[in-house]
C-alpha cells in the first residue's frame, strides 16, 4: 500500500452547480473580489491571478438540496494577510450585507462567514503565523472566540484596499463538508485517502490535513447526522485536491484502490466519490515531462 497523501497536497478550485449563473458570478467577482479567469458557455472560473478558486457550472434544471443533506458546509478562501482579508470582507459585506453570518477567532486563523445567493457557505480567512499554533495530545488547538468585524476593519482596512479590494493572493485554503457519520468520514478521508487527522471536535466534527496544516478538510454532522447518499441538486459539484506531480496522483490512486475505492482516470488526474456521493478529484500541479527519444532528440 502506498503512503498517505504527499505533504505538498493542497486544496484547489471548488465546483458549484448553480441556477443563476449571472447572479453567482457577480457575487464572487464583485463581492468576494475574485477575477473571472475564464468563461466557456455555462462554466465560469473565478480566482485571483492564475489561481482558480471557484468554478460555477450552470445547471438550471436542478433543484436546491436540503440543508440536511451531505455536501458543502463552506468553501474557505485564504488571503495573504490582514489587509487583503479586510479588503475582501469589506467588499463582500458592503455589496451583500445580508450575506454575512458571523466571524470567529479560531486561534490558528481569523475567519468571516457568509452565504452566497444560492445558500452555499463561504469563509474568508487568514492564517496566523504557524509559530503561534499550538499542538497537544488531542491535536491542534482550535476554538471559537468572538471576532469583532467592525474592529477588524478599523484596524486593518486601508483606503487603497477600499478602492481596489483585489490585493494580495487568494486561494482555497480548506473545504468543510457536511457528512452523515464522522467515523465513516474519518475512515474515508484519513484512512483511505491519506489525510492526517489533526483534531476531533467533540463527537460531531473532525479536521484533517497534510504537511502540518491546521486542516485542509473539515467534516461535520451538525445538520446532516445520518444523511445518506446525495441527490443530484444545486450546490457542491466537486472538491479538488492538487498534488505536485502525476506520480503523486498515481500513488494516491493506488492507496484508494487498496481500500476498495473505485477511481476514474482521465490521463491527467483521478476522481472518485466519498461515501455520500461527493465527487473528489486529485490533479497534478505540473504536467508530466516527456522523455526525449534518444534517436530523434524529440
């Protein structure tokens, strides 16, 4: 059996199936201050620089899923520093004030929460320096302390950031999923896929990562305890994990096969489903390099 996921793995663009493509594009572009990186028919990719963050797929024939189903709890976008985070929070809150749902100091990070127009959760956050993170016998120390959003903006928002909120980098830092059973989720994402468990948060949530990060994947049953396989609906379409090379993809696929997980290989990456039917893909950051032909040099 191959080892767990490479410690260089990270999350990349989340795919959402949406009913109103124009409204959702405007939310992530004008509110969350992401750029439209590409648009191909009914598919819009938004991100920052060359980094994709969210892929919107127009699916007007689908219905909204129940909030008690397995699926997306939130997509978490991480920003470079306090100023970049404050700029994004101000941009989104000022344009979509009813979207704001709360804020928290999690010890390892500072986070602000919103819902998009179709009810998908969105977290905007920045990491505190790793040197300040605390680890113990139970895992990483993460909590929920009140974070005053108005004070945060007063302390970190600049006039330049108000005028142009697209400052610094932004990427998917982690994904938080609703699952039907925590133990089954751990068995899949930690046991089969190869993340490292970083914290069990009571009986109804768990967090996992690679490379010593606080979490790349969050799992909870707060609204979805006992949920079965997902029905086809609006919302989460795909969760994507990026690894450095195609060899890393193949090692992950071999581990999944050992645990009886069926994967589909398109020649670049692989995709598979978790126990609740959420599609997960693993893709390489770098394309495989061709080996030169000694006869032709090509």
